[in-house]
């Protein structure tokens, strides 16, 4: 009896990249794969993408904002696709009465891009914090200034400054604290607790501000505290850097990170 499907009785099948229904011989499968007409396999995965945190400002300034955070589960890709992973650096520390530096974006190409954290504003006159994944805290020596804006779905705003000193940088889970009492710096906003690595870990905490009479604490998730010299954000958390006093060095932003779990 004649056959047209690798000794399987019935009409010969034609493979499509979207699907290959029916019965296939091993030879037919191999031939289809060699010509890239065999459909790719689907793979489910979870991901966490955290951008680099912003650095704190100097001269009794605002804390750096945390890097943007994106987390998703049960995403689908296929085995014929290639995704490039980019991990953003934290903003560099600064000295000599200057604004901080924004963090750098992190990404999985074709899937997600998290925005770098905003810089902390310097504490001279009135300086807003930078916008970013989470916004940097504002700094001032009197006039009111606004914290930087966070990116929707990735982070929160930095703290405002309405009295001498700096607000806290925003975190992924909480806005940075405002500074409303003379010299009392704002704390960095807390990040988010995620268990993708196998243990529950906080990521993307904001940096603490610096005031003339107190230092703001860093937010949970790698945020650095403010101080005479600010504390840097923790590596691979996207934490914002802490702000510094007039003659001090601010904390650098923590580098970002990417975790993929299949």
C-alpha cells in the first residue's frame, strides 16, 4: 500500500512555524528542523529586571532614587529567539556641591526595560531631584524644591525639600520621605521584597538624604544612608546612593541586576 508520510498511512504533512499537527516520522522532523520550518518550543519564565540606582547629591542634599524595578511571572518566549541582557551601572558618586548622577537602564531585549534611578538634588538654593525609575530626593538651603518623579509601574517619587537639607530618594515600594523640619533629612523609600532567587530579598531601595542635623536612612533594598560621606547603594540591588555634607562625597548608586527563572 503506498504511503506518503514516512510509512504512516495518509497524506503528507507540511510543517508550519506556528504548529506541526499530525504524525511525523523522525526523518521528516529532522528535515524540517534543518530548513527552519519546524515550530520552536515555547518556554515559560519569570523575570526580575532592576536598573542602576542614582547617586546622592552633596552639600546637605537629596538621596538618589532607586533603579526602576520590573517583575513578571509566567511569561512566554520561544527557543528560536535570542534575548540580550543589559545590567545598568549605578550613578557615580560626586563631591563639591553638585547634583548626583542618574543610574543606567537594565533590560532583557524584546521583553522589558527598567529605567535608571534619578539623581539626588544638591542642597544649594533649591534643586529638584532627578526623575527616573524612582525619583531622587530634592535638596535646598531654604526655598522649597520637589523630589524627582518616579516611572509608573517601576518606582516612586523622591522626597520634597521644604526646609534646609535633602529629601530621601524614592524606592520601588515607597516614596522617599520629605524634609519638613529644619535640618532633619528624609529617609529613602523602601524597595520591594521578591523571592525569585529562591530566598525573599528586597530590591530597589532609595538613598537617604542629608540634613544639617541628621542623616536619612537608606530604604530596604540596598539604599545607602546619608552622612558626612554618603553610603553607596548595594551592588545588584539598584539601591540609591546616600547624600553627603558640603565637603563630603556622596554615595554611588548600586548597580542593577537581572534574574531569569524557568
